[in-house]
């Protein structure tokens, strides 16, 4: 007879603010924020949701090729993002617009990637955040390598590696867990469990809650209510401090929900029920913080009106900036594949140039007009760093 030793009960996810906006206490985590800081979190949440909505609309109007919405995951991202310090570094996938926001990446710099005018528009070293990664889970290894480098340099920073529930099934993530554990890499693995990996539900990724994976590798795992910005901030802050202090990696599972389809190319109604979506809508991360601010008189109507107006201005600005992003020179595609010259790249560049050179009559050929008249590199413009 086989004897099993599975834990039978998982602790509830860490929560400091319940879905109705009441604060709750937790024995291990607390936050001591000023009224200004509570309001700042609310402003972050509202503004990044508005940026996300505008990007979705821009895609629908043909201005972006694709967009991956963060709708519903604002608290998971803003809480984690606001826990970061300047010396930390982020490796993320493609949905972490809220984290990028907290790193000071201007929203327009997110859009070039989705418009197809840039491979990655922001300077990773300036932002302390690598450009988006679409290869699911691949950047977990980059993050661990970077973390090991921080240790060897004796630097006082930690790495936040963000990925989804689906990514936890990737070999890369498991290899990253092993390396981080045995080398005590200062890495916080931040898994946003939004319950879906495109059309695959969480039940197809795991038999046990994801945070428990950490124990098998020998480091702590914590589950947090990902729709509670206070809890995600408190837990990520503690985990980053743990990593910075040389105690090794941590896995955080932020339990949240992807309210939008996977991307603008997806139709989520084909695989999930409206009831499930409605259930999560009732746990909306912004509504619960607003309820708390109102109940505790931390903000008044004028504040909420100001934030809404500011978010609208941001959306208008983003639309203008997006539509004026210059098309890149076609051969710019090859510029950063390798650091130096490479024979295959040189051949392919020459082939594309020869192809474009066929269209010499600029007055009659739209293709030529569009692709060869705008050879300017991206100027310092709306999305540039101030
Ligand atoms: C290695 C790899 N396999 C498959 C894909 C296709 N793909 C893109 S996103 C995605 C689902 C990822 O789900 P999850 O990790 O839960 O992140 P979420 O999109 O929910 O944020 C898949 C399978 C990919 N980009 N990379
Ligand atoms: Mg997912």
C-alpha cells in the first residue's frame, strides 16, 4: 500500500483588501501607506486600464497589428511594479504593461512593438526592464542568469521574472527554478495565474496550486490575491527583500483573471462561460480599492473626477503618438539580429534591398512610396524619455 504525504490544505491567498473594499489583516503581511500613497495606487490602476483600453481600440481600428490586454490584472501588476526599487531588474512576457508603467516606460513605447514599427522601443537598462518576451517562459532563464550576475557582482538588486500559469509547464521555467535554487539567485518568480493560457484552462497545467511548485525546488512559494493591490504590493516587497538579502529565490502565485480574450486575435467566448467571467468581474481590482478609499474618506469626488480626466488625456495623447510613429526603414529588420556582421543576415538584407529596388517609380508605386520614402530612423519624439 502506497503511503502519500500530500499536504491536504492550502492557505488562503494573502489578502489585505477584500472584494467589497474592506481591509483585512494578515499575520505575516501588512502595509503602512500614507493617504497619498493609497491614492497613487488608485491613479496607477485607472491610468493603466485606460491605456490598455485605448490600445485595444487602436488595434480594432487597424493602428496596431495585435494587442494583449491586461484587463483584470491591473492590481497584480501595479502592486508588484510599485514594490520594485531602482536597482532591481524585470524580465517579463508580453502582457506586463502595468509593470512597464511602474518602470517609467512611456505607454507609446509599448505600442511600437504591437504596431510592428519596433522590436522593442525602450532602453532596458534605463528602465530596469528587458523588452517584452513572446517565447513563453524563455525569459525565466534570462532572469536567473541576470540574477546570478548580480550576485557575482555583489550588487544590491533583485530580479522580478513575470510569467503566466501556462508558462509554468515550459521546460525553461523548470530549469530556471532549479538554477535559481541551487545558486541562491536573487530572483522573484512572479506568476500571474490568470486561469487561462489562450484556450487552455489552469486544470490542464497543474494538479496542485502553482505556488506549491517552489517547495519541490527548495524555495518559498506564496499565493496572493492578485486582484488586491495592497496584498500584491506587500507580498512582492517582502519577496524582493528576501532575494536582495541573499536568501535565494521566491515564487509568488498571484491569483487573478484575464478578463479580456488572450489577444485581440482571440475569441474567448468559444472556450469559457459568461458565468465564469461575471464571477471574476465581481472581484474587480479597481472597484475594490475605490470602495476602500471612499469608505475611509481617503479620497473625495473631485479626486476621482481628476483621475478619470487625466486617464482620458493620456488616452488621447497615446492615440496621437501611435498614429505618428514613423514606419521604420525596411532593412532595419536586420540591424540588431547579431551584434556584428553575419553572412546569412548580409545575404538576406541584400535580397530584400534588391526586391525593393525593383520599385523605382515612386510616383506610381504605392509600395515604394510607403517603404522607401521614409528612411528616417525614429526621431526623439513623443515617446522619448524626458
Ligand atoms: C514557447 C512558446 N510556445 C507557445 C507559444 C504560443 N503562446 C503564446 S501565449 C501562450 C499562452 C501563454 O499562457 P500564460 O503563460 O498563462 O500567459 P498569459 O497569456 O495567460 O498571460 C502560448 C501557448 C509561444 N509564444 N511560445
Ligand atoms: Mg495565463
